[in-house]
């Protein structure tokens, strides 16, 4: 009897966050990885170097992060799901090509395991200082998708979802982990490959002479052939017409820009990803993400034990900002607290969508140490209505 | 001439809104035709050719030709090309770069591509100037030359592109001018058929900018300058360093067998998949 039960239970493995990310990527069908060593993301590159050859995919260590990102886009255009991983300083270098991937619509996944900045900063200490850089780091107006894990399992799961979204929208997707989530180890039960739903970029269904490389099929996402498929077309970071050729015509530029935004903004309902805890009767809600959501969870539990009606909403999508979700929280709470390991990147957005009927409180820490449950609890107790 | 127009129609994009951006008398078009001729002669399928470029006058070349084309970012063509080649080693990957593009902002990528030896046929069109932005000094501008960013004369020494790439380990290195078209075609062919990383430096005239500052006022004068100042690798062997000063040494500068990255990686993958 006992033995039988053991067989039924899927096996649990002890994984580091960065390892879980690689496992997710490979299960999602990532078959190209280019990277450059940087703390605290190096393990992603190391585990990829070890595991990628066995999948038949390609691994390469490039000369810098600019090159890693260029190679990732090149591989994506050749039809292969591609990824890179880095931390703050490398993320800054990648911004040039993140913009290229937005403009040329090359699906790819960029993992930024955040450390404290600016500049070289605190290489082995956590931070959430790259939230705005993930949104606006590359020059020019653009849309972007940014996901944020708060546990080892979520790092695994959101890596898969990052690939799915990048393929669905033909856009770079940034996975914003932090040093704590990247380096901590947790026991996780991974699903088997057959239980994972994967999305793949839309492919042209018409012959090459009918295919319009950057035309809008109605979804805003043009079907994407791979180099070598017989659909010879031009890819550029310049503004381009529907055939991909450079243009400065304002009607063509405007149409391209509108489509690049709307392909994601038209789908916002599908991008409201969050977990909520104890929110049904909460008069005060903690809105948190990444490692801070873990401290938030503990603080909320302790506050509940003391009889305070507080809840927690943990964000998994940071960008595009989940306006609908946040508005609902603001409408149902008297106060919200947004603890962050930065000077207030998300709280600023929460205040922006607040319609004046809720007090938005902040708790910011920028000394390279994590926000503790005690600090959140203390703020909750002080401000509890 | 009939043959020429045949190539034009076979390889230039009919869907592209011409004209191109090159000035009258520019040397890049001469190189483009040599490249197309060799590709045609080698019988490559247009579907199997991926042409990647950076930013600059010569990097506009892929816009006009009917292959899989990727107009990348300034200096980074080789990084995109590396990704394309490793993702699908069956593709014939070619990069077109300029001197500022490949050697200044892309210098790091260039030396590492040569060292790494991924099979990419790269062509650097060297006109010794940033043409697209209006004639500023590039890393190959000669010492003392006046440019729009060195109005009192260039204070820096020039890079020897071919020497740099040869030292970094490229499998094949050649240099030509656009005046020497038969040699240019031979080098392009050797480069395209070479296993591993190859680079051909193509000296081309920029009539509008470098010509103006050098006092050479027409494409004919500039190409005559290319003719009169070039010596072949074979002849150069008999010349003293003093005699070689200021000369352009043209021909095959390096041709060696080295395992390519993708071949080494394929071996590793085969081993892992067997296990």
C-alpha cells in the first residue's frame, strides 16, 4: 500500500531557480542559447552549456551581451526558439537588440536575474531595480512583455510561458527574476512534457509569392517563415513597409507602430496573471512581486493571525501593466501597500491608475538586502485602517 | 551587356522601391555585381543564402538583392549571422559590412568571429570613411587625412583590417580593390566556398566624401589611384618595407584549414545524442 502511494506521487526534485529556468526553457522547445557570464545569472549559461547539446540544439558563449542578443535574434529568424540570460550590466548592453527584436518582430526570451545597481552595483545582492528598464530600456516607443517569478517553480513555469507569449506575439519577452529567486533552492514537482501546452509562432499558409512578411492578418501578428523556408524576405530595424523594405512614408510608419502596439494591447485580457491570497474580505492589500511577494505572504499570514483583514496580490505580469486587475484591488481595498526593492517602480504605476478612492502606501528598500516579513508586517500594523 | 541585365533581373528585388541610396560613382555597386556573379556561378539556391549586414552605405546592399536578408544593427552583423548559422548550418551565411561598421563599433565581434571560426563569408567594403553620416574619420582613415570630424587632419593611425582578421585566426583572408574585378571575383569565390570564417576586404571609392578630401574628384581618378597603388601579394614578397609603404597589398593573404565551431559542436551533439 505504502509503495503504491509512492509510485503515484510525481517525484520531487531540489532545484535552484536558475536551473529551473533552463529546464523550463528546454521543455518549451528552446534550441538556441547564447550567453555571457554574469553574476547572479551565470548558472543559466552553465546549465545550458551542459544540457543543450543533448537536445540537438545549439549553445554558444558569445563575446559580450550585445553579441548574445544578436545571435539570439539571428537564430530566431532561422526558425529556432532562442534565449539568453543576464543581469543588470548585461541587460543594459542588450537593450539595443531588444529594440531590434521589437521592431523586426523576432520572438525570443531574455532572462534578467536582477542584482542591485546602478552600474556594476552589488553583483551578488538582490534588487528589483530593473523594472522600469525592462519596460523602457531600449530607445523609442515600443511595447514589451515582462514576467516576474517569485519561486523556483514559478521561474520554471514562467520561462515556458515567456516562450509561449514570445511566439504568440512575435515579440521579445523579458523574464525579470531576482538574485533570491535565481539562487535559492526549493523542492519542486515538474510536470511531464506531455502536460505542458506549447505555442508556436504562426507560419505562413500561402505560397511565397502571396506572403506579405509584415502584413496584418487581423491578429496584428504576421505569420513568420524561417530563413531557408523559401519565403525570402527582408528583415530590418528601420521602419519598414509591409514587405519589410525601409520606408519613411508617414502612413506606413504610423501603421507599423500602431500594429506593434495593438498586437499586445488588444490582448490585455489574456495577460492578467496574478495570484491572490486572503483578498475576499481584505481591507488592506499588499501588492508585491518577485522575492518580495514571499515576504509579503509571510507578513500577511502573521497579520491574519493577529486578526487584521489583509490580503496579498502577487503579480506575475509586470508589463503590460495589469490595469484591470490593479483597479479591482484598488476599488475593493481601503489601503494598498506596494513593497519593492527599488524606489517605487510599480507603486508609481499603481498610483497612476488609482482613482483617488484608495490610499497607496509604499515600502522601499535599496540597500541590497531583502525586505523582510517583519518590515511589511510593521507597516501593515501601523497603517491598518 | 545582355548578360549583365540578366543578372540584374535574376537577383535584384523587383518588389523593392528603387532607386538605391548609393551616390553616382560609388564603388559598392561594383562589388555587389561581383558577389552576385559568383553566387550565380556557384549555383546556390536563393532560398539557401542568408545575407546579413550592419549599418552604413555598404550595409544597404542586402535590401536590394533577392535572398533571405537581414539588415541588422551597427557593427553587429556577425552576431546575427552567428545565430543564423548555428540555428541552421545548411544555410549559406554571408555578411556585408563597412569599415566603420566592422572595425570600429563591431571590432570586438569581428575578431571573435575570426577566432571562433563559425562558417561565415564576410565582406568588408573599406572606403576609409563614414559615408552615410557625412564623411567622418573611420578606423581605416589614413593619418593626416582631413575629414568632417578631423578638419585639421586625422591624428590617429589606420587599422589594417586584413592583418587584424588574419591575426585573429580567420580561415581565409583576402584583399582587393573594386578596380581589380577579376581578382575580386576570385576572392569572393574562395571566400564563399571556404570552410570556416573568411573575410575579404574590398577597397572601394567614396567619391562624395573621401574623394573630396583626398583631392580625387571623380570615380575614374579614384579607381586609377586604386590601380596605381596596389601590388599583388606575389610581387610584394620581393619588395622592401620602404617600397611597400603606402601600397595596397592585394590577393590571398591567409588560407588555412581550421575546424569550424559548428563542426566541433556537431561532433559534441552527436556524442550526446548517442548516449
